[in-house]
């Protein structure tokens, strides 16, 4: 996510505090850690691709999932995670294997640059999609009537495309990139963070207000059930955001520290391993997201079983998922 931090070193952006910037022969401790990190990513890579593909196919093929707009944004977020598992994790694993084989510095440096820039870009894209999810939840609870009019499938897809386009543009290295694109990148990240905080604080206050109204006033059962579903949807959005932040923090902290100590001292083995672990955690976030969907949203679990088993189950009204709209037709 910390894409605003520029690269130093040679023309392709090798950073001296990356593992590739050390000596050509690693100690046994580093090699064991590299092997463990590589094994974890090799095992999680196919799961990341399959689970996120299931999310996209389920939302695309099931009208009962598409009827709630949040699921469209979850599918858009899954598309980012799908590309991470399909492209970035193999590159990261190739970098680790190249390091283990003690290949030439240039090859390690190129793979390191590709994985670092790709991870930074994909994390920024995911961050923007989380902002869209937060905004959609804000409108659903704070402005429900405006939510019905403003939030449409076409607009959500356009917003998702913009969330893909902006980080890609900001990661293009241009002659003036260090002086112009860096402030733009930092400004966009800052504005996005403020927007997410504002949405979640407002939604939290609105949820508390609704809860007090349910206690003190007579409310229909239908309105009560609708509020409970919206409340669960907010919790899921918050869980996804919290997990993303937890996965990003080590990477951001490592990049900040490495920039502050750039050129002052030779990186230790611990620093090198932390750098690889921080990138690996960001990659593993793409696996955690579809697991969160399947654990917290029953409708996704049912859809996954239908897709994997080739069956077509009938979901009872009381077992509908969090993002289920009333009386929606099944696909």
C-alpha cells in the first residue's frame, strides 16, 4: 500500500534493504526462512486463485448475490485478489527461489522490483475498493433512499474501473515521477484514508442511533430484520478492512524504516527476513478475503457448494446471507 515511497539503487529500483541487496550467499537462518516463506506462498497461490474465482463466478451467476450492491464490490475486490494469486505470488516465489539458488544479482533485482511494484499497486487498488465498500455502507445506512437511486451496478463497475486505473497510472515511472506523481500518490492515499474513517465513524454512530430507536420505539419486524442485515454487512466490511490494515502495517513500517535508514548501515539478517515476510503478508491477504466471505456470509457458502458440487440448493428465508435483499429471486 505504501506505493508513495520511491525506490533507490540502480535503474530498475533495487532497494538496499531488500534481501536481494545483501551478500550473494545467505546464512542457514535466511535460507530456512526463505524456504518456509516460499512453501507458504506456493501452497496458498492456487487457493487464492480458486477461491477468488469462485467469488467472481458466484456473484456473476447468482442473481440472489447480485441483488445486493455490496456483493458487486466484493466481486471487484476479488478480481484484484485473483490477479495477485495468478501473477504476483508466482513472481514472488520465483524471486525467493532465485535467491535460494544464489543467482546473479540482476535477476534477483528485476524480480524484486516487479514483485514490489506489483504488490504496492495491487494493495492500493484493494484500498480504493475498500473505500468504495465503506461509501456504499455509509449510503445504505445514512441515506437509504439516496442509496437506491445513486448506487447502481453500472456506476459501481465504473467506480471499480477507476479504482484500477488510478493506481496503475500513478505507478508508471515517468521522468517527472519523483517530483509530481509522488505527492499525487500520497495525497490520494491520505484522502482515501480520511474518507474511510469518516464513513465508518458515521456508520457506527448511525448504528447506535438505530439500536436506541429499536429499544425505545415500536418498529415493525421487517424494519428490524432489515437493520440487522445492514448491521451485519457493516461488520463484515469492517472485518475486511481491519484484516487488510493488519496485513499492510508490517510492509508500510518496513518501507518507512528502510527509507529512514537508507545508506546508514548494512541491513541485518533480521531486516532482510522482515522485508520478505511483510510482502508475503500482503500477498496472503488476498487469500484471507474470500475466506472471510465464506465464513461470515452464508449465502456465499451455499453458492460455493452449488458451484463445486454442481447442485442447485434452495435457500430458506431464515438462512439468507448478510447481503440478501428481501424476496430476491434465485438464479
